[in-house]
């Protein structure tokens, strides 16, 4: 039985997946695109637009997540598109639901990863298309 760990958000989770894979355990993992770009600094002042689950983490976590994707520890990049109405995000932080509109930034965030040299263009396309299909056993 294969276990899939979705929406990784911390450097520690990358290390645990790496250990599991090194032991030959049948595990896969994904990360939301916004976790590869945004950090907890966005919630300074309790910015409810940055209220997401799992929460945004430190810059170090972001870098470890990026390296995990690059090294193949994290198998796929997903959207985790979970939009809410504008009014739902205008309430005080503690009263808002977690969620983020991701379709509108998905491609531009991906292109940014290519421009920053994390991936070649076709590597990025593979991580956001074929890799998720493979994880879901939908490649035939």
C-alpha cells in the first residue's frame, strides 16, 4: 500500500519523507505552489489573506520545500486552490477561514521557479502535470 502525504509545509516533513523513501517505503508527497513562494511574514499584523492551512512557515522551511521538490523527495506540486469570497477574508484573522485562491498565481509562481533556476521549463511542467497524475495512479 502506498501512502501519500499531501500539502507538506515544513522542512521537518521533507526530512521525514526523505528518510521513509531511503528505507524503501512506498511513499509520495506533494506541496502547494504557494508554500514554495510565500512565508509566515505575510501574516505579520494578522493579514487574513495569508490565512491558509497548513500555515505558511519560515523562509528556511520554504527553501527546504523547494530543495525537496528539486531533489525528488517531494513528488509533485499542486494548486491547493481553496478560494473564499472577498468578504470572508475581510474579517479579523481569527474569524476567517483558511484558504487561498491559487489558480490565478499558479503559472506565474511556476515561471518564477524556472527564472530563479530551480527548474528547467520542462522539469517544472512535469512536476505540475505528469507527476501529480503518476502519484494518483492516473498515467494510463
